[in-house]
């Protein structure tokens, strides 16, 4: 069995979004669900450290970070029409990004083989200079840039199976030859990007791989797209580590997604990725939570995902 680390902190509950679909009970319930199951005993509990300014600035612009820090600590409002920001939000966002960099550190040191970051706010819509779509900092992009540029791993790959296209992540690495970004997502759908002809620019040409899928796509459609398009691209790229933008909003019970996966599908998808990770990068995977808005389905899907990561 692989040694899988779980990174979670109650600070994530301090990003208070009220009755918004992206709310604190998502991670609280998922953590309690895991703790009540046998798998929990085999996981390595790791405490996330806050991301440093330098780590966040690998992909975000300083003026955006300074703007967030200038918001009075007792003020609550919205950064974009979908993205709430209140007194505990910045601390939670810095620790969400930090979970991913902490996971990278611990995989490099050999303390664990793989990691799951049970974090919020999510990240993959966040752009260099602004928040978007429930996301404040782009957690996975920060982790991938940190691994590639600060920790000398050079080549990394990101597989994003959230139901939405990770426009922020794509934007951050669109011209980068070292970071492969692959996304499976419903299309047409929010945020509107992610057509198959968006393939990268300059040196990054061919290092963005988008697989738009029609509404209602189920397990077979996802597994075929993964096996036929995404995993071959990962094998060709030969990353030193694989990151997952693990959204579970393609679950059939999700109120937002409109796709037809279930928890077994996430087990299968994860299993196929683990197999490829073993071939190309000694099984090293850092997975971080993105979306997933049916609370029960989210807990069950994360359990299935972590169980598959553990094999
Ligand atoms: Zn999503």
C-alpha cells in the first residue's frame, strides 16, 4: 500500500460563505466521514503550513495579493459575483495553497508517496490578478509552480477532473513547456473556456490538453477520454510529479454538475491515474479538492478517491 497523507485544518472553516454552495460543511463533513472509516487509520495526518508570499507570487500578481491584504479584517463582501470574502477568508486561502506546497515538501522528503489536500476555498478558476468562481488563490497551480521552479522537479503535470474547466490554471501555464495541463470537463459550460483547440502557446504549444465532454457523460466516457487522450499526454510529458485538481461535481447527485459519475467512477478514474503515475513518476501524486456540492456525495467520492490513491 502507498503511504498517503491527508492535509486538513479547521482554519478552512473560517472562510464563512453562509448558505453559498461552496460552504464550510463540505470539508467538515468529508473529514468526519473519513475519520469514521477504516481507511483513516492508514493515512498520515499532515498539518498544512501557510503558503509563503513567494510561493503565492509564483502564479499570482503582487497587486492582487496586496489588494486582498488591504481589505479591512472585519469586512465581508464578494470579490466577484460568485466569490465571497470575509474576515477568515485570506487565512483559509493562504493555508489552502500551503497544503499543496506542504504536500510537495513531504513527497520530496519521502515522508509520504501521495497526498490529498482537503482544502477550501478551491483554486482552479483563480486568475493571476483576480478571484473567480469560488476561488481565491490557485492552490494546485501554486503547488505545481513550486515543485517545478522552487524545488527543482522541473516537469510537472496537472490532471483536472472537476466538472468545470480550470481556466485559471490553463491561463497560468499556457506558454509553459514544463507544466502539462489536462482537463476533462463539461462543455459548453461555465466558465466558457476549454475547447479542444486551446492547446497552448509558444513553447507551451501542445502542453494544454482539453477534453470537452457533453452534458450527462458517465463513467465510460470519462475513462475512455482519460485512457485515449489524457494519460498518453502525461506519459509523453514524463512529469516528475502529478497534481490532481480533484473536483467531485461531475457526480450524478451534484446540484451543479449535470454529469453522470458516482463514487465508483472516482475510484476507477483515480486508479487509472495511479497506474500511470507509477509508470512515469514513481507514483508521486498531490491531489487537492476543487468542487463538489452535494455534501453526502462529496464525502463518499473523496473516500473512494483516497482509497484508490492508497493502493
Ligand atoms: Zn467545479
